[in-house]
């Protein structure tokens, strides 16, 4: 699971999805508690990579597993997965209650790290809905939780959402070129070929763009950049 998280952190969404799918295939379906974490990871990786069909199927299975397992943590993971899929699909009004439920359920689990990440998903959703003050509150709560857990990288990402998309500075000229190509539906490999750079460099640019715009996925970042007139 750590390899998937690392790939997501580096913006290698395609690699993260491939790793998550491999991990899911190797996880025994009878080990339901293990599948909860694996399926949520698959939802996150698939949504980030634009594989919305894969994300939706994994979220549906996670909902079924959570119904059987019945633990608060499993129900929280299922709610977060449903919210992530809805957010990636642009169904913001559907994403909001799912993610609110995830935050509340993780609070009863208790699972402070997972709750903080659910708060970030909720903050992104609220900001996309134009509820900037509420988004800032959720992001600030997430940052405080990450700082208490000594999760410095996560706290920095939450800090960008607290202050808004300009907190880490505007996109560079190269990042604007990359997000324009992402918005046009190009893969990282295609972008690398067009810009005559390595695919690793594109991965890094995409990761920086997501961080600066405070968006969870390529699709969300492209939509945000289009809406804000960046492309």
C-alpha cells in the first residue's frame, strides 16, 4: 500500500492505479477487513487517474463489504469512497453529504489520520461549491490534525487549502502548459513527448499543480484551471 501512496504523492496516477489494481487482485476476498483499505486505495488511485468506471466499481464493492463488516471504520471508508467518486465525476452536491458522513464516522472510529484526509476531500468539495469559508474551516481542522500526528507533508498540503489556491504561488509557465494538455485529455506520456521532457518531469509538474490548486485529481485540477481561466 505504501508504494501506491508514494506514486500518488509523486503525481504518478497511472502507476498508482496499476499498483492498486495489482494489490486488489492479490487480496483475498474473504479477508474483508483488509479489502476495506485496499478498495479505498483503489478508489483514490482510479479517481486520480481518471478511471472513473474502475473507481465506481470499487466504491460499490466497498459499500457491500462495509455492509457485511459493519464496523464504523468500514462505513466511514465506504462513505469517503462514494464522496471521492462523486467529486471526481463533478457531482458536488452528492459528494458533500458522503464526505460529511465520512468525517463524522471517522471521528467515532476513531481514526484521526483518515478523518483529516476526509476533511480535505470535503474542503475541496466545499470550495468547488463556492462555500469558501466552510472549506477553510475543514482544511484548518485537517492541518491541525496532521500537525498533531507529525504528518508534515500532509499538513503542508492542507495549508494550501486553508489559504486558497494562491498560497503556494501561481502556476509557472511550464505548469500552465502541462495543465492545458491535461485539460485536453493528454496522458503524462503524451505530454512528455509533446514538451520533450521526461515522463518523470511531467509527473512532478502534475503533483505540483494538484498541490497549488488544492485539487485531489487531474480531472478536478483541469476543471478548476478551466473555470479560473488558466487554460
